[in-house]
C-alpha cells in the first residue's frame, strides 16, 4: 500500500483471496500509524512490513499497535479472517496471532542501521526488511549497491539478525544475485 494507489478495500479483498487459496498475505501499509496496522491485520494479513521505522521507540510503538496483550495493546476483534472467522477465547486468539502474525519493520535510512541489534531485541519484532533504494539514496549514492557504505550497512543488519535468530530481507536489489547470495551466505533470508 505504501507505493500503490490501491484502496484499503481492494487490499482487503486481495488479503481474503490469499487466505482462501493458502497464500500468506504480506502487506506494506502506507504508514506506521496504528489504524493502518490494525486494519490490515484485522483484514487477515499474515505479516505487515512497516516502512520508515527510524527509532527504537517507533519499533516499540508498532509492536504495541500490531500485537495483542501481553506483547502489545492491539484492540481485540474476534472472528479474525486469518483464523477462518472462527470464534475463539481471547487468550487463545491473542497467543496464536502474536505467534503467527509477523511484524517486520523496515530499515531504510542510515540511523537505524546502527540500531539494528536494538530493533531485533524488541519482543514482538519478527524480522527486518532492508529498503535498499531508500538506504542508498539517504547515504548519498542512489542505486549504487556496490558502494562500501551500503554494503557495510546491509552486513551490519544481516549479522544483527543472525545473532538474534531472526530473518532479514533485502529489498530493491532483485537483479543483483551476487549480492543476495553473499548476504544469504551470511544469514539473510
């Protein structure tokens, strides 16, 4: 939804369709606002990839918005689409959805690179996605994936994820299999 003109209703229909055919819907909301995260998750998304998360406080905020108690404070809604609209006890639903719904903040600027260990340490963060194009641009060299500062930044995040045993995705460089293979060998997923 961040780089799209799709309405929420269109996205919600795609989420439902994915769930009915066994595909895990992953949605990038247009912001990190609680109303975007909760609406997308209430529609049945299996994961949210949250853009522009620049501080540890923002990481803690999105956990609060996207996870149920005791991890967060997401408002309770029964008969969740991701659970086949089955009614469940509150505690059971919270435990299942906290475990099975992924929350993935994005690192897209230089400052969060230095905070990667702290991001991963927040209970409720299930992985991180690196936004390569925004990161390169903010570092001052758009599209230059061979630049040492970009390469060092990605390596730092990948190694932080490996230390915490959490996945790291690298977006925006699909055509650079050499770089992807390098970081996969280090532990990126």
